[in-house]
C-alpha cells in the first residue's frame, strides 16, 4: 500500500531581498519560520555580542550559501 504526500506550500530557505538590512539572512530566516523580523534580528545581535566569532562565521557562511530569491 502506497500513498503520496501532497503539500500545499513548498517552503524553501532563502534570503529575503525585499526586507534586507545587511544581506537578508535574518529576514529570510524570519520568513521561513514565520517569526517577526525584529525578533530574529534582535536574537542575532544578542548572539553576536555573546558569541562574536561563531555568530559572525555562521552569518557569513549562510549569506554565501543561501539563495537570493
């Protein structure tokens, strides 16, 4: 017995070029997880203050790897 799953919305993680401040990573994450952009940006700032090297590297890698949609 087989059945196919059908999804009404195909979500993809990508940068949000319309609401970007720096490169659109935080806005893209907020859109993907359906969170307010301000909350994601504030969490990124707190993470940058707390763990500057790890957060900076993660942001740069995600900015390079995430597609511009």
